[in-house]
C-alpha cells in the first residue's frame, strides 16, 4: 500500500492539473462559438450577450453566414483584411463579437503536412527495404547480417526475390 500511495497522489495531482488548465482556458472562451463557411473561408464567430442570437439555428433572429458577415463588418469597431484573412470585432455594453476568417487553402495545406510527411517516409522505407538498405540511415546492408554497422539498428529482412 505504501508503494502505491505516491503513484495515486501523482495521478490525482496530474488529473487536478489537467482539469485546472482546461478550466482556466475555458474561462476565456466566449459564451457562444460558431463555425461558418463563407466565400472560401472558414469563419470563426465568437459572440456574447445580445449577439448570441445570431447563432441560434431555427430562431427568427438566426443570420446566415452572408448576413453575419455584412452585419459585423458594417458595425465593427475594429477590423482588417489581408491575404484572405479577415477580422472584425466590437464591444458594446449589451454584448460583444469577434469574427475571424481563415482561407480554406491555408487549412488544406496545414492539414496535408502530416499525411505528406508520412507518405514520404513510407515510400523511403519501402525503397530502402527493396534495395537492401538500412531503414534508419540508408546504409547498404547486402553484405551485413544482424545490425547496421553505421547506426546500430537491427537489419530488416529483405523480401525474397
């Protein structure tokens, strides 16, 4: 029991730390957060107070992406637009909003990085295996048994011809 107590305390401490980090971050989130799509951009809309009615789908006060875009850019106290990105914000006594637009091509490129990296690594590994090279460093292992003399990693078995 004495050996388990420190582990239990560490686990509880880690859980409390994780929950506190989440709660701290969540305390800064707006009341309402919505994602919309408009003119080739992902629009992140954060609203509070009277502006939350814009996101109540099915309500008479609901606004489409085009209406929100027009309304918020027209009444924004602060706004900018560059390279496909856009931002509009306003703070009023009865509510506030933030609108951020991110171009979809940027999201596509960012999301494609990991799969492209994986594909390149998999292709390189297949080629090295086929040529009888070390999967880690590419050293020629045709005359070597067991381990790679260059990096020390175990030699992969080459496929039978």
